């Protein structure tokens, strides 16, 4: 990360703190951003670790197999984009600097590249499940304690930390599902890449470079399309883990 990038991040974070103190942004929005950034970083680091497992040490040599956010934060994708989405009331999404992977160094490039790509969404979904279990156990224990004290049934409101755990689960679920959409450059497109005949790969690679703006436009201007995907999944997660 350059000094310019680091300075940009510091300024943006300072603006968030100032906005919170002035009441221009909610604490909930800041919690969302604080959950999203490490979730995106874990997503990227997992790609590098799985690649290393299969013989590619590119990410390790680049110093990207670390949880230090400075090594992964992309000023636009990790801070500006999710912050903008939070400000306009949309579901926050973002990305970190992609972890470098040299597919040619993998022992079985075409097969193992799929596993490297799917490692990120898998980690997000596992974090979501773990957060859901922790939230469920915590809320159940609170409800039991209230019933024992009062002798009557009570509803248990989410505490601040319950809310943080809820957001950890929900944000990681959204990240995992979103990245499994089989549109380049999202991770789910690796499955399409694997089943394409070799003679079509050069054309696919050229098209893949043009798809990121389309994905961003789809998310920003057609939220209903993604909402039809996300809403049932989030509702299922809530029914499963929130008593």
C-alpha cells in the first residue's frame, strides 16, 4: 500500500468518526463497515492459503497471507464503495485487493483453480454459520434466564454484541452467496471456466476483463434483482438461528 492509499484510508476513517460524533451517520452503519472489511479480507486470504496448499506460493511471497488489513485494503473497494452503499441505504458490499494467484504453479491448474476460487465464499459461509450458532446459543440462554427469573415468557431483545454477531453472520452470508454468482469476475464463475472447452478459454478471458463494471452496475442500479436472491437466503438464516 502506498503512502497515498494509506493517507486516503486515514482521512476516510476520520470522516466516519466525525460523522458519528455529529450524528450524521449511525453507529449501526459503522458496525456494518467494521464487520465488512475483515470479512472481505478473510475471503481474500483464504484464496492465497488454498493456492499455497496446492503449490502456488505467489501470495506468500507477496506478503498477502496476513490478516493485517493494511496489506489487503483497497481504498475504493474496501472503504469508499461500502461506505457509499451504507450512506444511500443499500446493502453494503465491497472487495479487497485480490490476492495474487499464479494458476500455472498449481499441481493441477484447471481442477485446483476452481477450489482456490471457491475457498473465499466457503470461508464466508462457514463464518456465517458459526456466527449463527453463537447468536442462537446466546439468545436461548438469555431467554431461559429471563424465564427463570420472571416465571413467565419474555421476548429477548438483541443487545449491542448480539447485533454485532448478527451482522457478522448476515454480511458473511451475503458475501458468500454474492461471490458464488457465476458471473466473471466473481468466484462462482470458476465453475463455468472449468467446464468450458480449452479452445473457448481465450475468448472467455477477454470477456471476463469487461464484466466487473457490469456487476457493479447490476448491484447499484438493479438492487431488486439481487434482492430476489438475497432476501430468501437471509430470511432462512434468521429462521434457522434466531429463536
